[in-house]
């Protein structure tokens, strides 16, 4: 399951210092809205068209875009005065002459000759000073000086073909900035094979960027880089478009009319100079504005920043935005990572869980005091049974943990019952303060679980698909006729708002993996098929131009027909599905 970041909810402002930025995109990061979906918004989950009943659900504020920090003016250096050496020499001569004039006593001739002879004899030259050669210092290795520890994690080895679809106007699809075979790299309505991605073995979607791991140990990134999420310099002087050109022109002679930054939209490796020598990676994850990478020996590198409802919160308590990979020194022995919109969970080899990032919606399961809010940026343990956790997962603002006995725990934002606990669902700012057992999932032997903006889904050992949470955008994929007063909350107009009880979705079987976007979802089956449903105004379900896909529907076009799909991932307004790599493809790219 590829974790991804999702919808926005309110979050706090930071004042920590910012590291020097080597160069970032000039694009403006689009933030994600937690309210009811609205057509083509730049949120981590695209929002749907509004109707009157949606007004009750506007309980989460949009994120503020931070003000661009102006570069400090460089100080003028003082020019030292030039010393007048010629003037000093003349002065010395004048000072020496009076002494000669005052000598009135006349010397005898022999004495004078003797004196002249004496003065003609040159003084012996001083012995040369023996100089010792100083050793030239060896060039300093810029890599982190970290010893590689014992291997505790294995990297995936199965090479995957990556199929992308969605809006992609910020380069999230990784198709570059130019047309290929006459097709633009944006507004891809159905799965298209991304030929820029070779040897990928694992991938994670953030809100508007993606990070991938390859079989040759490279970390590739693409998408929006406004706050360092790509971990590399993507400065670009382009972006100017011909204003006389008709809007939306599809002329075949214009290869690059998208205005997309090619350095952001083309998958590119993060420089290994930022990693300790001989580091091997096993997993990557992406949140809204940050990326993280896990190593074979259980260490974690990260870059980017976390955001709150007031804008940038910070990357650490001392670094506001981290533009290149940085090792997180307190994290050791980690075996798995997962990302929400602005928080991270890490599972260690002993079965314990740590969390850090923004904790405004209690997704870290610890109380954050406003005056000490930067403490949330330091990884700390979560109050779960020690040594018993086997799996972790995140929604945008809520979290899950599955223990070794199969019990599922949840905490965080619960406005729409997304945690799976109905006690306070539907209330403003409803949260689950501490990890709590999700009793409705008892006995289901959960195999995979994921969270979206305000909904969640899971599959069990029988291959059944279960969903719960917000329903007004068809996020749960269940016919509204199945929703009753026993399992759902209705609004004043008697329209269903929240499915509070995790419920088996009919007519879908053999599910092995699940993935949730902000308001859309995916279920992958054991025989290589993939279902999608939910809000699709930006083509993020891969089902063409329909705005809403009401129930799970198989994704099918010539690009993936006959392929064995094994994973899916969802970002804000785009998605990916991943299939077993074949040397020869049997489909063609489609839009």
C-alpha cells in the first residue's frame, strides 16, 4: 500500500529558522480542502460539485499559503585604505640625512681608505630559513558520517510498470512537460503507461508530488517542490506562454505548450551526496509537503516541511523547511513508515510506534500545547500496547495501528466517523484523543487498511472490502439505499452524511490491497484487477469524464487490459496503479 497525503484540516504556525534553499520551484503549492468536494480545486483531494446539503460539512479551514520569504540584502564589504609606501620611503631618507651632515671631524687618509675598504666588503648573507612543507588536507566528504548498521529490512525486488491518470497540471503525473505521440502530459482521463519510470519497485503519492524507489537504489521525485518536497533543485526560468495562442489549442506542432516546469514534472533522482556511503533504501513515503526514506538498517531520512492550519509549521523544531535529505538521528530500528497529510507514523522492530508532524487533529495521539507546538515535530511514542503492533496506516488527519492479534486501533480526527468509532461522529471538531479499539472490525482479520480525507477502507482475510466515513461524494462505494439509522447519520433533510459502522461492500471480492485518496478509493484484487469509485472531477478514478463513480467499478482500458495490477496509490487530483513489469507491453497509452 502506497501511503499518500490528503485533505486539509485546521493546523498551527511556526517561527523556526529556515535552512538555506538551494533553489525551488516558482510554482505555488495548491493546498487541500477538507470541505465537501468542489470541481477542480487544488487540494490534496479534489473537491466535488456542491449542493445545498453540503453546507453542514464545511468544518475544516483551508490551509494558508505562506508568504514568500524575501532574501536578505547582502552587506557591503568595506574597502581597506591603500598604504602609500613611496611617501614613507622618502620620509625615511630625509630623516637619515642630518646625521651625515653633522659629522665635522676629518679622518686621516689611511683611515678613510681602510674604512672604504671595510665598507666595500659585503655582509654575509643570512642563512636560509628551512621551510617545512605543510600537508594538503584531504577533501572533506560531504556525505553524512553515519556508520551503516545491521540489516533489518529487505527492499522490494519486483519491478513495476506505473500507470498514471488525473489532472497533473503541476507535474504530478511525471510525464514531463512535452507531448508524447501527440498527447499532452496533463488531463489524463484513463490509465497511461509512464515511460519515464523504469525499474520502480515501490512508490508513494503525496498531495501534489510523488516519490519512488528503484531497483538500483535511486530515489526519484516529481511534482510540486515549493516547500522542498522533492529534495532537489528544480529552479527553472521558463513558464512563459504565447498569449496569442488560442486557449486549449492541441496543435501537433507545439511540443511544449503546457507551461509545466520540466524539472518538476520529469522524474529525477535525488543526489546520493546527501546519504551516508553504502546506504540502501527499502521504502519511501510522501505526505503533503514532505518525503521520507527508510534504509536497510532502520534509519530514516527526510526533507520538506509540515504544515498547520496557519501555514508552514516546520520540519524540525529548529528547521522550518529542509530542502535536501537529512537523517533523523533519534529514529533507529524502524521497519515501516506511513504518511498522512502532515504527520508520519514509524513502526520499529520491537513493535512500537512513533509519531511526529502536525498534531492539531490529535493524529499524533498526544496533547500539543500551543506555546510548545514545535514539540510535535520530534518523534515520540504513541500510547499503544508496547511491542505488539504489526502494521500502521494513516488517513489525512487520522491514524491506524493493527496489533499482532488482529485488533485494529484508531485515533485522530473523527468528524465523519473516519476513525471507525461512532461515539462522537458528526460533531464539530470531533477527535479520538488516544488510541482506541475499533470494535466493529473485531473478527475481521484485517490484511490492509488505509484512510482518505474523511473516509477509510480495509480488506480482510476473506477478501472482503469494508468502508466507513463520509458518504456525500460516494467515498464509501455503498448504495445509499443500504444506509439506515442503525449504521449511518442523516442530516436535517434526511440525506445520509456518515457511515459510522465499517460495512462490507457488496459485489466486490478477492480484495488484497486498498488505497484511499481524499474523496476516491481503490481496491486491488488477487487476480490483478483494480476497482475505483468516488469523486472523479479531475479524472482521479481513471474512469473517464464522469464526475462521480457511485460504486466500485473495474478500471479498464487498453493500457492495463491483461496486466496484473498489484498496487494503487492516490494523491490529491491524480492517482496511479502499478502492475507487474513485462518486457513487452500489450496495450497502448490512452487518455
